[in-house]
């Protein structure tokens, strides 16, 4: 839907929202919307777990050693 100047910016009333939902085709309705929303709120409310300070498990082949050449090739010809 494209916004035009004649469209209201006011939020829908409960009745208008329900009428909009009732007009949706069945394949566009989410019967578990409230549960999905509640789960998203719970997830967002949890403190962020920082990965800083954690070293990766070395058994996966990762090492934190950086390798590089002490000599850089001059490419500024």
C-alpha cells in the first residue's frame, strides 16, 4: 500500500484493526501472532550476552595467532 496525502497518520482503532485483519486472506494471517510477539519481547528483554573475553574453542582449528610477512611488497609504481 502506498501512502498518499489523503491517508490518515492516526493509528487504527481496535475495530479498524480487526476489520483489516478479517479482510486478510487466510494465507496471510498468523494465528500465533500473540505468542510470537510475546517471545520476541522476552528475547529482547534479556541482557545481551557479550562474546568479548571468550576465546574460541581451539578444537575447531581456530587459533588466535596472526601471521603476516614483515616485508610488504611495494605496489605504488
